């Protein structure tokens, strides 16, 4: 635990995590912010590895880097360019900074001053199996609630993000009608109206 | 309500209309003039909402050489090489159409052997051109060049035959007013026999590879649909028109060069979509091979060029001759004022006119559909721009 | 075989619904430019003529007037009719657009506008097509790039026919009109002698 | 120096505070979401540190807790981004200070 | 000398001697043990890591160069061409020449590009591309890191590629690139689901998340997973080829639509890096398909005769050929078609097989069925289920436009316009040819 490699890993990962997080604060472009967030998340995943929590580390990469960040990028791309600005801060930034500094002082004080009575046992092995077993044995109710929550989030997100289907539906039905026609009628008989008349010349 | 309120409401409505939907802005994408699948220097300006085409506008003229003006300074014979360069993928058909128009103006009778040779080369050109059209069409559907290269093999053989006959592969300049420039070389007919013997198997291969390909069906069927009424009204011609079910083929409707003597059929589609255009081309290749077989069997002897003075001055008048080129109805409209050069030289370019309905075909589909539709129309930019 | 539709019959059809809109001169149907759209629509919709397919649309510059040439085709009756209309105004020639009758006129009219400068009233998208906006002049007009001294574009005659048509002999000033931007040839102009009357025959 | 529990706790506290500040100060709704994600990560980091330096039963239950937090975070991001999109669609902005739906 | 004789032994496991090339791990172990004798622990572990990485790079690098040649040659054969045959014997040095050319080319960056993000992706894309090799077992003990969450690691690492692709496409400030990037992101997110579900089937059935564990399970039960779960194999194959942007799912770099997709603006060796990683990913996906579904380094006892990594490479080559084959023959699907295929076909089908795997696992473990009898029965049942599912999908999900066959009729003597068209269409005799339809 005390060897050089571990030190190197911890400090570089800590720098990566905090550096990435700080860059989110100052980056002006939201897309840059998301990329810095990814860097920070990767740093946290690395820190999990130094804590011998490899299952959680892999899950962290899988969900945060592979899914959440991409989801955020998607949301950013769906809003126009003007909304990709991350530089504007709330007017309440000053009081917020004060609150944050107070929180920071108190948490740091607690973290350093408390005697945690840390024991260093051997790290868990086969974490995936253990976590899985405890999930469906001890924590079955929270597990089910979590499943329901995820489903609700899925349905809710789809319901929220679905665009009003009016014009899309009109388009789809006209396209459908055009494509399907009627199998029993000759295609030539399906008279399309688009022969332009004088009034609506061409298109 | 005051006037300013009206204006404000109208502006608000505009803003809402612009930002409705899922909030994404329409994106204008330029396909071309330098783009892997625009078949030359053709530019399509597509307005996209997501992947859906909202508007398609074509910009052409990158290859405009003003041939119609240049032709007014050259004699009737000197104009034949221009026609090669109008549709450089079907030079023989263009030679033929122009020579027919000039012959109508000059009142020249073409010898039967010349007519048979003309039919032979026009049909060979159709085989080559359709091979190219279908190959690039499958490429536009996203295949990785495999069908294209197989079809190019056939095209190469046709071009080899052109080369042994007139020395050029692409811009042949083979037809003359009153016939063809040279008689067939001795080695042509055996080569052609071999070609005709090999083609059925090749076509069977393509059909096995492509016709039941589900992905190709999914990409090409129901895409770029146009109704027969709209097709006729838009002056579409060739395979694009026939795919809608309209059996209009000038070789049957207005036989030239003795097409009435040959047995062949006009394949027509049903839906008027991209896949039907592809199928019509595949079927037309078979019909062309049928014609070629008959031409080879009944090739008459005799002169291959009528006695036409090089320095011909036709009487004042005009002529309009059309042939069924691989791309559609190719016409040449010539006006003579009695001078050595045409007073007016006009080409009815099927590629250009078939593009009339491109916008209607591609709006509402996706970007990928627009590319497939463009590929299925089979344009040649040399002919669009002239 | 496609037959030519009788111009007189077509004139009768047109004049029945729009009297005086059509006349026949030397076997060619001429339409009144003012009532072109009406007349052509009548020809398209009449059962006897059924000219549903606009095969070709172009213009010819006859110096004094522009002649618009339409080739109308009936697919079911398999006949073709050549229709002409004349515009005399050279400064600002204009004509009603046929896009309302034939969608296929869309690009062909743009081409004519581009190269002849004939405006088509009612065309939805009349812009230059091959040449860029602001291109000086209309190339297919006969007076495009007219030279001083009444030298016109075009081939006046064969070299052997008269003295003034003769191919330039080496050293002389070429008589064929050149573009003013062309570099003037330096030194001796080497021009091949024409072949003369040799004719290819079978 | 031995890297122990305190190091991770301090790191977690700093990360939490950065996230907290971002969540409080950014105008952009997606920016706020990023801040919240950072805070959740800081909490997870602290929990995993306790898991490593705690007794065996603590070790397992904290990891399970982290799994739950990650799942809830994913759900939160999905719904949050969907909300941001809807807000954008209705108000043409995703600035949180201009989104005053309840004020009308 | 007895050791040497053991090399050809049919019986034993590997000897553990450094010259036993059946398990290249021996060599590395020897070196690290030697360092551990005199040096600190961390040096040994670092050297072990470096050796493993070098070993992987040493395998991938030359293999990639050869594979570029192989792919071009094979595709050329499909297309009746010769393929590269000028540089070196049989054109073998062509990839080297290409690489040299790419290195020498000017590297352009668009003026409006987001400079930092534009420069990073060609480098970053290498990270998942190399990391992913770490968990591939080349032999019983031959993987750089035999994680017990190997399957999750594989998914996590491969999921990060999409982020790099997005960075590349977005920062280029090019519409084609942005389209490519958005398509790639949408595709990647969607196709990760069937990929996870397909692997979940194996994990549920074999009860381990270690990749080597899955291979060992197949070895132990004498069966390869493609026989047990063919639909998962098909789904994984398709999902992987979609994630790799290979035809028929190469929409994110569809050349006929969006030029080169997300790497349109990259020139020179930057493009070369994208290209190399893409090929490397193709290779690694082939290797993982071979590992998961074809038994990996194990082949019914042949792994005792032949070095296990050669068996794996042979299987990888077979899968790779399959990928080239699909690329050479199939057109490309459209974006919406790919999406609906993923969500409407692959996800339900793989989900079904997760349930099937769970039930069968329960039967084997809780009910204690005899595997020698039960596995063949399950295999037959699953294959039948797969065929049924595919046929059901083909019937149900066909778009309306494809239900009706496309017909070509011959006009015969009817030549003309709409009237003739109606008459031709109303003919009752068989059309000239008719393709597609139900």
C-alpha cells in the first residue's frame, strides 16, 4: 500500500479528478464541460480501483462515461448553439461561493479531525458475486424499488422528450398511404393529385 | 388590436414556427459538387431536419461547355464529336440521335447494314450504360463496390468492342451522317458472340446476388416514388418513366434504324420506386441482349455509309429526331438556314429533364433516401450541363 | 410509328375554346403568346389531341424575333405536334410559363431563360441554371459577343466556296471572329490545309 | 506518508464542494446537472473509501449503496435532461433563472 | 530434454518452462520473477505490465498490417480484381507503403475547428482500442488481466469509444462529420443494449463474469456457446459490426451520404490512426466473438496439440473473414432501419434468450439435470427457438412496402401512356419476374 506506484496512482488520479472538476467551472463551452466531466469521472473510476473496488470502477466507466455523458451530449446537441454557453453564472454566485466555502471548511474539518478508527482488512474478493447476492437477498426490496424507479424514469423521460406528434403523424400517415396504397388496386389507378394546375404552379 | 400588436404576434408566430418540433434547427447540407456519390460535378443542396429532407435544390452548371453555341460554328459532320461528350457514358446513342436528326434534315437514306450496325452499337451501349447505372446505384445504397466491379467487367468487354471497332472506348465518334464511320472489324463478331454467350450467366449471378437481397429491398423499395401521372407530366422518360408502369419506349413507339424488325419487349415496373427503376434496367439489359442476338444473326451485307458530301448544306428547315438512349428520350432539334453549320443545335437531355421531379421524390425521405433516389435516376452531368 | 399530329386539327381544338389563339402557317401551329397557357392546356386535355407529354422545349433566335418551339407528344395516340410561339421584344422578351400545365417545363424554361434571356411569367423558380447570376449576356442569342465590323458568330460558308470564306493562309489575319479576351496569336499562325472535296463513300 | 482514509475523504469533500458550487452557480440547466453528478460522485468516492477501510459488513453494504446511487443518478440524469429539453421547447431557453414556470 | 519432449505431449498442461511457446505467459513470468529476486515489487509489476502491453502491441501491430492486406485481397477477390500486388511480394508491403504515405502527408485542421478537441481524438481512440485487448484470454493463463468482471470491463471500455468519435465529429465543425458523429452515438447507445443482453445470456448460463471463466466453462462442458445460444451469437455479431461501423451498419461513415463521417476532416496519419484503430477493433471483436461463442482458445482437445493462441487466432480469422464477407456483399441499412432493427428485433430477442438461459441454468443447477443429456436437448431447443424467432420477426416486422412483391411486366404490343399502362397492369398472366414480397 505504501509503495511508490500506489502514491503515483493516487496523486495523479486525484489531480485528474479535481482538475477535471475545476475545468468544468471555468470552461465556457458546455461540450467542453462534459468532456472535462468525463475526465473527472475516469479519475474517480481510477480511485475506485486504488480502493480495490473493481466492480464499482467498471460500473462507473460503463454508466458515467459510456452512458450519462453521451446522454448529456445528446441533450446539448438537441438544443441550439446559443444554449451551449456554460460561461454565464447565476447572480447568486457570491452567496453560493460563501455557502460552499462554509461546507468545505466543515467537511474538511470533520474528515481530518475525526478518528475514523480505520481498519485495513483484506479487500473483498469476488465483489460482483457478493454484491449480486446481497442485492437479491438482503436488499431485495430496495432493489425492486430501484428497478421500478428506473422503469419510471425511462417511461417518464420518453414521455417528456417525445415531440408533439401532430406534424410527424401527418407526415407518417401520408407517407404510409403513399407507400402502402391498396394491394387490390392497380398502382396506376391510384390517382395522385399532384399534376399542377395554374394556381399552384410547380412547387 | 393595433397594428404593432399584429406585427408582434406575426413575429412570435414565425419564431414559434422556426423553433417548433424538437427544437433542432434545419441544417443545410451540400452534397457535391465534390462528393462521393453525386456522379460527377452535381450539387444538391439539401435542407435537413434531423435526417429528414425538407427541401432539395440542385445546382448545376459546373460542366457547362456551351455546346449548343459551339455547334453553331461547326459543320454538321464536325458536330458529331460534340455529341460524344454530351453523354459520355452513352456516346453511341448520342451519335445516333444527332445523325438521325442531321439525316432527316439532309434527306439521307441510310444503308441497311449501317442501320444494323447502329442498332448493334446502340444496344451494346445500353448494356454498358445500364451496367454502370445499376452498379453505382447499388453503391449508393451502400454496398462496398462489389456489384459495381462485377458489372464493370461487362462494361469493359463492351468498351473493348468499341475500341476494336472505332479505336475509342468512351468518346467513340463512330456514327456518321448516312451510316457509320467504319465497317465492323473481323474480330468483332466472334467477340460479340462470346459476350452474348457469357452474359446470361453473369446476369443470373447478379440476380442471385441482388434481387432477393432484403437490405436492398429495404433501402430501395417505396423510396423516391412517383406516380405515372406525375411522371408523364414531369416529362420523365426512359427507365424512370417505365418504372412507373408507363410502357413508353421510342424503339417501339417510333422505331428508328429498323428496330421494328427485331423482337424485343418493353419491361415496365409497377410502383415507380427506386427498386423498380433498378429492375427495369436489369430487364432491359436482357432485352438488349435479345436484340443483339438478332442483329448478329441477320446482319446484312452491303455499304455501311451512304454517299453524303462532307460539305453538306441542307435546305432551310428544321428536324427533331429522338432515340431511346439508356437514360431516356434523347432528342436533337436542328434548325438549318441553308448554311454549312446548324443555325440552331439543341439537345433534349434526358438526364436533365429526369431531374425535374427529384425534389418531389426526395422531400420527406431521409438523406440516405435522397442519395438512393438520385442514384436511381441515373444522371450524367455531361448531359445535364452540355 | 409516331405520326405528326395535324396542325389544322390542333388549331380547331384550340380555337374552339379560345378563339383566335392559334393559327397555322406553312403546316406549323403558331400560338398566341398571350393565351399560350390556355391553348396548351386545351391541347393537353382534349381527348382527340391528348398531348400530355412535353417532349422538348427550346427557343431559336431569329434575330428579329425569338421563336419558342414546343414538341408535344401524345403517348396513347402516339402522335407528336410541334407548336411555336413568337416573341418579338429583344430587350425584355417574356412569355407565359408552361409550368402550370407541364411540370416538365420547369427546368427547360430555366435553361431557355439562362441562355436566351427569355423570361417566363409565372415560373416558380426562374433563375439562371448553368451560368452564374450576373453573367453578362445570353450566350445563345445570335448577337452575343458581336464583333465590330458586323462579323458574327457562326460559320458563314465552306472555305472552298468563296474567297472570303477561305481558311486563313499562314501569315494573314484570321478572319474568323475571336473572343476579345483570347490572346492574339504571336508569330506565324500555322493552319492545316483543308482536305478539299475528298468524300468518304462505301 | 501513507495514503489512508483521510486522503480519500478530503478528496471527496473537495470534489463535493466543486460540484456543489457548479450546481449553485451555473445558469445552464445541463451545467447544473453536471454539478449534481459531481456531488454524487464525491459521495460515492467517500462511501467506497469507507468500504475499503471499514469492517467486512460495512464493506459490502457500502458498495451496494453505491450501486443504488449510480442507478438513481442514471435515472435522474435521464429525467433531468428530458426536462431540460421540454423546458427548452416551451420556453426557448434552458437557463434556470429564466425558467419561472410557476410564476407564470 | 524430457521437457522438450513434453512439448509435443498430448497429455499434460503447459510445462511452465520459458521455451514452451504454447503459453507465452511463461516467458513473462520468468522475467518478472527474476526481477522480483533483486528489485522492488513495483518494478516487477510495472515491467510485467509493460511486457504485457508490448506483447499485445507486438501481436496487433504486425497482424493489423497483414490484415489490411488480407482484407484488401479478399475484397478484391470478391470483386474480381487482383488487389494490391505491386509493393513487395504479392503486394504484402502495401500497408507499409500506405502508412508511410499517410505519415508524410500534410495534416490539415479546419480553421473553425475546436483545436484542442480536434487534436485529441486520434490519440484517445487508441486507449480503448488497446485496453480492450487486456482481458482477451489467449490461453488458459494467457491474458494480461484476467479480471473477474471481464465482461463488464469489455463493455465499459468499448462504450468509451463513442465519446471519442463524438469529440472527433463535433470538433471538426463540419456538417458531414457532425452527422457521422451523431449517427455513431445514436447507434452505439442503441446497439450496446443487445450486446449487453447477448453477453448476459452467457454470464447467466455459465455463472461467471470472467472471460476466461466463460471459455473454461465451454471447455468443461464440451460445448461452444454458439450451439447453445445461436441467437445471442447472431445478435452479438450484428451489434458488434454495428458498433464497429462496418457494412451493413456503417452509417456513421457512409461514404455515399456523408463522405467519411466523423473523420472527414482528418488527414494524413490522423486519419491513419482512426483507420488503424477501426481495423484493430474489428480484429478484437472477431477475437471476442471467437472467445465467447466459439470456445476461444479451446477446441475439443486440440489445444493440447497446438498452442492455444494459434487456435484463437484461427477462429478469429474465421470470424474476421465473415465480417469481410458481409462487408463485401451487403448494402447499407438506413439509420431509422438500423434503430428499429435494434430496438424491435435484437433487444426483445436477446431478452428472450436471457430468460431462456436463466430457466435452463436453474434446471441444470437447482434441479440437477445431467449436463451430458440436458445440454444437447437445450441446444436443439434453443436452435429451434432461434429459427422460430427469426422467422417470426421476418414475418411481423417487414415494412408494408416490402410485403408486396416487386413485379416487372412486359408491355408487349401495348405502347403508350396511361391507358396502355392500365392495360399492362391489369393483365392477369404471370409477370416477367417478380421478386420479394411475403
